[in-house]
C-alpha cells in the first residue's frame, strides 16, 4: 500500500483527519484501507518524557488518524463517509472529521514531523534517514525513508512482523516478502541472517523505494525486487515459486491473505513458515481457520494495539 508514493505527479492531496478513541483505531484503519490506497498515519496522544531516552506516556485523549486521496470529497461524499463511519462498531462516537487540501510542496517536508526513532522487539531500531542514531551493542539499525511507501515501522503490523522474523528466522533462510512496500521487512530479514530475499509488490511505484532503502542499509546484494505477486503474475526473473521459501512474509489485508493461502502454501518448503499480518484481531479466527483447512500448524500468534500477526507452519 503506497503512502503518497506518486507525489511527483500530483499537485495537491486531500487530507481526511479523524479523531477517535484509541481502542477504535484498528477498526477505523481497516475501514480506511478500502477508501484510500495512499496509506495513513496514526498519531496517538502522547507526552514526551524528558528523563528517559525516547520515553513517552499515553494521554487519555483521542488519537488522530490521517489518510489521503487525490480528489477532494464532494459535500455528498462527506455525508456518505460520515454515515459509513457511524455504521462501524466503535466504543465511542467519532467526535470530529476534518478535511483540508495539502499542496504537494508542503507534504514533501510535513510528513517528517510524524516520524521518529522506533525501538522494536529485542534489538531492532528503525531510524528515519534524516535522523542520526548510533546503535548500541547487538542492536540492528534499519535506516528508512518512511515517506515513500507503506511500511514505516510506526505501524503495529510492521513491528509485529519484525518481531516474528527476529524470533523465527534461521540463518541462511530464503525469504519471500509479499507486498514489500518500503522494504523494511526484507532489510530486517537480511539483518537477522537470511541468505536471500525475493521481494515483490503489485505497485510498481514502490519497487524503486525498496531498492533505495536496501541501498541505504547495504543489503541490496541479497535482495531481488520486482513487480508481481504469487501465481500467474510471479516475476519472470525470479526462480520458480514452487517450494522456494523457508519463510514467506505478507503484511497485507485480510481478503488478500485469504485469497492467496493456497499459493502461499505452494511457495513454501515443507515446514516453511508463513508470517502473516495486516489484519485486525477480529479477523484472526477466520484466517487461522483457513490456514488449518490447508494443514498449516499455527506456531505463534502476536498481537499489539488491536492488530495481529500469525506465524503458521506448512505441514
């Protein structure tokens, strides 16, 4: 899912800003993913702690969710948008929706305000490319340009996938990164000892983003990147997808995972692992049921802030 990835071709963006109870953020984000393909940002209400490095505490205030479209909503579309939001099962009524036009030259720097250094799992540090950070002993720093494609490291699903990789990836594993976005998971897999990565995405615009981020992290020699997906649109330059991977990562939507489960199984070696995320907790049972029908064994389930990551073994 691109996050304003075609900024060079768009003169302005239409921003939709929603204030909501933090408990409702996953449900609203799931809804917005069907409205806009340009990603979203989530800004929890926090207070920075001055006595702790990178420390903060959550405030008892609404979180702000922002997403972007290329065309402004008409008055009728705004009314329908509000009606659809009101139909969601939420713990609290949405107090406010704001709309505004952002000129493209404003966006080129404005998005940087929303990203900072992230510590994930035991030893992962995600550092925006314009900030400096000296890794401590055993830390693995991923340098990223988060403004270019989905996969900033800020979202719980990206973090859950990185934690699952850190926990389950074995040295010299071959990995398929399905829906590679920014390349964050491919880069992380190399840092954890993977031998080779086959990264692919259906959005041609983000392929170059993955390549550039891999260059920043000196991992491009082990990552092959191409437009495509499993099945008939598998890249010609990649090896045969049949039983190719020890691990397949897919941080994508519920419906896409359900549609691709058979192809995911076919792409894995025996006892290979599928690391699947991009869906809210309420969809976990449905995905697990589909996996079990295909004789996958659920070996791990991770959850954070209403989002889930499933690790399943092909048997």
